[in-house]
């Protein structure tokens, strides 16, 4: 009689033990989930999408922007475009071994492109355009043998284009335009097939693709767009010297732009007309829109229609260089519109040249100048909208500093 309870207890003990193992196994987040959490932890701000990624949710396939393979439950798509994400791109993304598409464009990412992305050998598309990514293009991207689309345009990338990218034989689209790249475009391999619009906006690139002959001196490049193959280290030193000069010139250009803006403000105060008390946007009869970035889904007609609706209620600031309005488009996107009263034609021409310079510069501490409207009575500068305080608050440490010029 004493052995009967033990006979019935053992199956129950085994059942409880088995249930405990299953719960703990299912309760552990997957390696892909861990990698995504490390990516999330590197982000310092967003529009609220990433807080929805919770560690206690053990299945990352349910997270916004994440798509998994139905059978393997491995992450294959990471799409977080247009979410105001700010921060570096975590190298832990390189642990997503089955990732096929990485779409992080139109955000505020900065830092470098992680070389660890070269471990994601199933990647077919990388879309990092319109961020503030700097540094070189990692040569490890040449390991992505099935890559079909690579867009890293409109960033602040520097250095040369790695020759390893020429080995990506399945590339269909390739865009490195509007960066600070230098040197020869590799002419061996698939990159020879892309037109000049894949490389525009990089002043110091050369090669057959853009019909620009590379220098062929003792420390320069050959006319075929390839770097010298000799072992002479003097050429490398000269190349490094040119890179240093290019970097210094970029910094100098930023300082020059700031100086020009302050000078323009001085001229405006000294010679400008008094701004009319009426704030109705006079954009009828010959108003024209000039946009510096092609990533906004609005026609000139749509923008002008919105400008006509601005009233005094939309004013969010004013100063010595104009009045700032809050402009909201139909899709919910918000921009800051700075209105500057027109002056003499000579100053207008000078001003337009400076706007072209500002529109070509991207930096995470400079608010993006998207374009401007040339109206009969004023110039209307269209910036990305950043909620926050004034420059005085920024200088005293209340908010992050962003130069709004």
C-alpha cells in the first residue's frame, strides 16, 4: 500500500518537469530577437515605434517593421523607413544571418555603416539613403554575392569606393550619389554598367562612368580609373594628404556657410524692407518651387496649395532673419517654413546661390533645408521640422543643439 502513491506521483513529476522545460524554452528570446534588441538599444530617439519592441515579447516576428520566414521564424526583412530614428546602426545587425532586406532610409542615423553587414550573406537589398551616415563604405559589403539593390545616397560618406563592390554581379541598382566620396570609381566588374547619376554629387570622384579622367601623376591615379599598383608608399602618403585636405575643406565650407548666413542676416537688417504686417503667403502669379532632395512625395502644386493656407495661427517663431511657420502636409508630415521678405534683385541672386550650398549639405547637427519657394514678395525656406526649444535653450543645455540656418 505504501508504494502506490509513488507509482502515481512519478508521471505527474515527469509532466511538471516537461512543462517547465517547454515554458523556459519558449520564454527565451531568439538570437535574432537579441540582435534586434541591441539595435534598438543603440537608438536614442524615434517617433515611438521602437518602444513597442519589448524584451518580454519573445517572438520578434510580431514587432513592427520586422518580417520573418513563416517556416524558420528567422528575420528576413527589417523595414524602418521614415520613423525619425536617431543613433548609430548597431553592428549586431550582422547577426541576422537570414536577413534579405534592410530598409532604414529617411531617418537620422549617424556613425558608420557596420562592416558586420558583410556577414548577412542573404541580403538582397540595402537601403540606407537620406541619413547622416559618415565614414568609408566597408569593403565587406563585397561579400554579399546575392545583393541586387544598394542605395547609400544622400549621406556623408567619405573615402573611396571599394573595389570589392565590383564583384557584386547581381547588382541591379547602385546609388552612392550626394556624398563626399573621392578617388577612382572601380572600372573592373559590375560598377562599369552604372550611369553617372549613380555617382553625382561627389566632387572628387573620377572614372569612365562619369566621363572624368583620373590624374596620372606619381601619386595619382591612372586614366583607367584604377589606383596605382606599385608598392611605392609615397603615393599612399600623398593620397592620405589629399584626404586630409578634403576633410579640412569640408569643415571650412561649413564654417563659411555659417559666416555667410550671419552676413546675410546683417545685410537684411541693414537694407531689408520692413516685413508686412500681413502674413498671407503671396504665392500666386509666378511662384516657383526649388527642391534640393528628390525624396519628398509632393508636387510643386501641392506645396503651393498648402502655403496659401498659412495664417498667423501657424507662426511658431520669429527673429531678425524672418518669421517661421509650421507647415503640415496632407499625409501628416510637418515642415518649418521660414519667410524672408524680398530685397533688391542683387541680394536675391546672392541669396539663391547660398541656398544651393545649404541644400547640398547634410549633417546631423544641421536641420535639412529641403528647398524654397520664390514668391513675388518673399522667399519661403522649407526645412525639416524639429520640435524643441529655441537656440538659447539649446546653448544652455536644455535640448540637443541643432543649427537652424
